[in-house]
C-alpha cells in the first residue's frame, strides 16, 4: 500500500500537525519508503496467532478505590503557557 | 583532580567509604571535566552544578557518619527523558520548552535515595526517536571516539640530552586520529558519550528499540536494557509504552550491575512494573559460566555485515567456549520481521503518547486563529522531522480501515517473535550471543543515513527483537575494528534473568579488556 499527497494531508490533519505543500510532498516520499519496508510483514503466516497485548504475562493490578493524590492545582498548571486562577487558558472553543 | 573522573563506580565507592576522597572532590572533578569538554561533545543539555554541589555535601555528611547508601557520592548524568523535579526535562524537544516537572521519576528518585549526585541532564534524540543523536533540538552529540589509521613512521635518529641515548633510525607503527566527527549512536547518545568521555561516573538511559545498547556499542561502554517491567516507567517521558525500558550505561559490567540494582524497583505508580525483589546483580560477577548453554542464532548473520563484526562474534564465541560454556546453534526464524513490525507498533504508540503536546498544558504554544489551528501550528513548530514522520506513520496505521492490515498484523508477528525466543529458552538455552550493531559508529550528517530513514532504522536490526519480546539485553565492548573504533557484542537473556547477562558479559569483558578513547577534546 502507498499513500498519495491527499492522504498525507488528511493524516497530518488527524495528527494535528500543520504541513506546507512542500512538507506534504516530502513526507509522501518518506512515508512510502517506510510503508514499503513494512510491507514484508504480509509474507508472514499469522493464521491462528493471537495479537500480542502484553509482552510479559501480568495481571492488571488493582488498588483500593480511594483518593491517594490531589490538591495540587498550582503544580499542575505551573508549566502551562497561559493560565488564570488555576485554569488552562485556550482560544475560544464555543461561540 | 582529573584522574578522579577515571575511577569506576566500584573504585570510587571504595575510596568514598574509606574517606580517601570526598563526594565534593569527585563532583568538582566531573564539573570541571564537563565545563571543558561539553562545548565540543555537547553531551549535556543542562548542567546542575549547584544542585550537584549540594547533593555532594549531603553525601559527605552521610559518609562521615558511616550512613552512606549504595551510590553515596557517585556523580551521575541523567538522560533528558527522566522527569527531575525543578530541572530541565524536555526530551530534547522544542515542544517541551522550559518544562520543569513538579515531580521526580521513580528511577531517579531511587538513585537519589541511594545517595547518587546529579550532574545534569544528558542530550538525546528528540523523544528518544533516532539512532545517531542527531534529531535532538539541542544539536548532535559527538562521539569521543574517532577513527584512526595505523601508519608506519620512520624514527629519526635522535640525541636525547646529556647522558641520553642515541637511537638509530628505525620504524614503528603509530595510530593517527582522523578529524571526522562521529555520532555516539542514539537515542541515549549523550549518556554514552558522557560515560565514555569521563563526564560522569555512569548514566541513566532508555531503550525502546536499541537506544541503550547501540550507543553503548558505539562508544565502548556497557549498556543494559532490563526486562520490560524491571524499572518503573513512571516519570519517564513516554515514547512507545509497550517497549520503553530504562537502564544504565556504565564503564564496565560491574558498574552497570551496581546502577541497575539501584534503578530497578517495584512501583505501584507503574502498573507494568513487576512485583519481584531486585537481586544483588553484583554478586554474580566473577561466577564461572561452566556448563552454561549459549545460543548462536543463524538469522543474525546478515548480508553485508562488515567482516570485523563477524570476526568479533567468532571471538566472543571462542571466549565463552574457553570459559566452559556449551555453544549451540539456534534459529529465531522471525528475526527479520522484528524491525518492520517495530516500525508499526512503536510509531502507533508514539502517535498516541505524543498527542498530549498540544500547547495547552506545558511547553511551546504557537497562537492560531482558533484552537485547532493553535494545535496544528504548535505541533508543526515544536516537533522535529523524525518525530513528525513517526507520528504520521502511527496515525496512518491506526486510522480507520488500516488498523487490521498494519497494527493487528504487526502485533501478531510480535507474538511469533516472542515465541521464537520462548522455544529456544525452553530447549535449555541460557543466553544468546549476537553482535550488538551491524556497524561501528558512523559520521555526523552521514548522507546515506539522512537521505533514507529506513537505512537509519537498520541500526537497530540486532537490538529491536529484544524489545519486541520484552527480554533483557546487554551490550558489552568486545574489541576495536580496523579503524580503531569500538564494537560491542549483545547477550540476550530469559525474562528477569539479568544476572546471567552480567555474569556472562563479565567473562567477555575479562577476555576482551576495556576500551577508552584517546583524548582529543
């Protein structure tokens, strides 16, 4: 399978990365090189093989459903580019 | 002072405990080595001199009371991927500009609890994506190793002062260092370069596809990627969560064992962290390997592999045989599919993990006319080319209609790769010996590698299988190639059997000797 310029632009939008026409053209070539490389996986007979979900056999750990952390709003917003009263500030999303 | 930087961790530990040296002295020695070397090698992206001095002072106080921890007063470098409270933690990406976490990663917290001293944060490929440390926003790291050539020099007839001797003109061979700058490998290039150039006693690193072992091999250092789950991933900036593992890079096998003992733990904050006690890895060093079964996988003999590497592998086999190990030929039939499967699984996980860099909560923000444009502009400006490439691949393979063809297929192949290893271990093989990398260190801005992303990816061909199967792997220096550059061998072990790796790697180290670059920086 290979991607065309339109697909690259669509994927860039899905990934929320702005691309110029020139970027998209370069990426089309690069992505097709990589997709060409991974194509060989189709040779492998995977009938009856379960996809891996966990590399080491482990049971999901459980813990008591109690509050163990919190009350650190100031820490959480400390690195944000724009905040007000412990809220993250973003451009208007709803009119 | 400078020779203090040449002590191994075990030597420094003995001298610190014996009060022959102080933590303050050894810390100052490293700080001054960094000051003079870093403008050339670019291994550190942030030096925390004040913090280092404070920590050293506290270590000296504890040592004075005979209370020192396992790493008391040992100065370490920390890869920029580990969250360190109040200190530069940016995964060497522009998108994390000025990020200073309000928390400490579990691995680094374990090191500080054992008394280690932080010298600063080490350069790396952006978000650990790269094999040459050239994708860093902070520029490439330079390998302290350079190629050299052997010249036959005609010795002039010399008179050496009064009472000196007169030597008749003869010939001798001398190594001449080449000026070309080489990469230290990646993504933990800063860690490897700093350890090899004596800019820290040891370093933390991480390995998703080979990012500890390949740079260790390129710099003549020892690097171990432990079993998935051995070191907590809490506070380590995520790249591909099912593959990422932290581990040390050190100057010898014993030092790597000492560091891993402190880094590893069970951590309730990481649900994939394993509930097993951490063994005393150092205790196995020096134990004989007589009767151990060492597997040699035929699939690791790849086309176009340099003769030097094949010869090194044969030497490794001979050393282990001499030490009493039984050598057996094995087959890991799905080896060649590990790298293509990795280039689906890792980018898919990365595209999801890196979705959080949106200009809202931390780091860079580039304004836009609305929130979507802000996201898109921020991410376009904040991520470098390699990172964007991987996010794009990951987004594509996870997008509607392609998930089964790519991601599901890759995860099935991953099951088969792991099964290959399970079969040979079930047949009684204790450890597997392979080359660590398909070549020695290459040049900075290598045209071939930079024009074709897949060529760069092939660096990880021998290491990536281990991540795909979640196994432990160690890279140990085993010799120099014809151009005087270090080469490494890799040992792969059963899950949570890091002890066998240290034990066997030490046998190789004893036979091969240790390697250090000639100082030019």
